[in-house]
C-alpha cells in the first residue's frame, strides 16, 4: 500500500541527513517539503522566530502541543540548555512513531519526552505523573480550536507561572481567532505578533508570543 507523507518525510531524513546532526535533519525536512511535498511543519521562515524566542527564554521545562513529525520538536530541543526537558504531546500513534525516529535521528531523544495521548488527558497529569512544577515555555501547534481550551487548562492546572512564554503557530493561517482574542484582551497576558509566512509558501501567517503575567 502507498506510504504516508510522514513516512516519506522520515525516508528523506534517513537519506539526506547525518545521524546526530539536528541542523541536517531540519534542512532535509525543509528541502523535501519545499521541493517535493508540502507538510505542516513550522518551517524555515517561521522557524528562526521560534528559535529566537526559545533562545531568549532558555527554558528548563518546555511543552509542545502537537508533535506531528517532530520538526519543531527538534528546532526547540537543539537549543535547550543541558538538563532541561521538552515534553511534546501527540495523540496520533502513526505520527508519534515517525516523530520518535526523526527525533532519534537528530540525536535529541535524551532531551525530549514524546507523550502519546490527547492534551486534555495529559495536561492534568503533568504535576503528579511527570513531575512538572510549571512550564517556562509552551509551543502551541496542534488543532487550532484547541489552543484556547488547552491554554485555560494549563492555567487551571497551575502549570503557568509569572513570565511563562506561550508561542502559538498559525494565528493567521489557518487562524486561531478565539485564542488570539483571549490572549490579546486578557489582563493576564502581554501579547505580540510576529509576522511571517505559512511554511513553504508566500501566504501570510505568523506566531503570537504571549507572556503570562500571573
Ligand atoms: C487536541 N489535542 C491534541 N492532543 C494531542 N495531539 C494533538 C491534539 N490535536 C492535534 N494533535 C496532533 O497535532 C498535530 C496537528 C496539527 C494541526 N496543525 C494544523 O492543522 C496546521 C495546518 C496548516 C495548514 C495551513 C494552510 C492550509 F491550506 C492547510 C494546512 C498549517 C500548520 O502549520 C498547521 O499546524 C497532529 F497532526 C495531530 O495528531
Ligand atoms: Mg503549525
């Protein structure tokens, strides 16, 4: 039977990237998705914005909602200081299986914990089961209608602290209007928009950075 797009992305990594070299894995995925098959990675236009925010925060505990093939997982993990942890949530087992292999190819498996399951079940388990006090950084890139409910869930579970940075992908395309309205109007957040382009296209998209004020 025909392979899946994530399987073809993994093959492109195995054929074009050097084991243990995260930069070459990122480049292999971007080349494949720009030249062969589009895929919903944050990409090489928004990616440097993600990099700059992660470097600025230098999080000890980071959370990613929506792993997909692990492209942004690797972009984040490669910048983390030693001893820090990135937890990434993915409820599609086929995507999780591919992401595990791509993260391992990049040599970043020791910094990343890929948790298979829905965010709504895993977020309430973060303190007890995963030993998380609070997150320093959260990257939202899962189903767009879940950005707002999951942000509220993170608040309710006491997983955000004064200064936690939320960075949301796709706030223009496909768009996350309810989330944007919330973080831009809530007195608990200081928000700003980084204009960019939808991955591998000329279409406008951007990232919204929101600092939780406690
Ligand atoms: C809801 N709770 C979840 N828990 C765990 N894993 C989850 C959960 N929800 C989804 N997942 C998991 O997170 C991923 C979902 C990513 C969704 N991303 C997009 O739709 C998305 C779409 C476009 C796009 C733009 C223009 C166009 F013409 C077509 C597409 C661009 C983007 O950058 C995107 O990120 C994964 F697939 C799903 O299993
Ligand atoms: Mg996205």
